[in-house]
């Protein structure tokens, strides 16, 4: 098993490569296990070259407990963050940037522990940022959208 430590936009990640079969690697990122498909087969002893990518296609295959990360700061003037109350998968995004919302409107549907959770706006305002996409896996405390 190889272990790598990365820092992306100030967030630290510990990546463990547990197993590789062809072009599918079983990896653990900060305690959450994923199956990651690469564009070409890798050997278990090959050190991957890390390049920035637009999309990562990773599928969680085992739920594990992780330490709660420190909440990300919201830049001044951007508004109120809607955060993931627990780790899960974004099943639906009910809003888009520029859309007006009222306190209590459902903005995100998050699946966690095989249950769908409706996350609601905590204030009236306009959506100033959507940080996630449908299908994304998120950690507890992650900022999903911002309402200004």
C-alpha cells in the first residue's frame, strides 16, 4: 500500500492506494474508500503522475467513519454557506447561481446512510455559488452552496 499526502486549495488529503487491478484502483482519501478508474492500466507498484483534471470519476464502495474536518471559511461578502451536515452523496441540486430562494426552500438533496436528506436555505437571498455537482461525494462540513 502506497500513501501520498496532497494539499489542494489549502485542504490536506491523505491518499492510500490499497489495490490496483487493470485500470481500477481502490483508494482511500482521508478515510473514505473509492474505486477510481484510470485512463490506462496501472501496475500496483507504479507511482501515478498527478495532473489536474476537470472531472474525477470515483465511486464510493464502503462507508467508513472519518474525523470531522474544520469548516471552510466563507469569503467575505459571498453570503451564508449551506454545509453538508454529514458525509454523503449529492443526489439533486434544486437551485442554480442567481436564483432567489426563501428561508426553508429545499436547495440540495443529500443521500447519507441510504436516506435522502433535504437541505434547506437558512436565509432569504440569491444563490451566489454552487460548489458541487450531482453525484459528488462530500464530507461533513463541506460547503455545498452559498446564499448572499
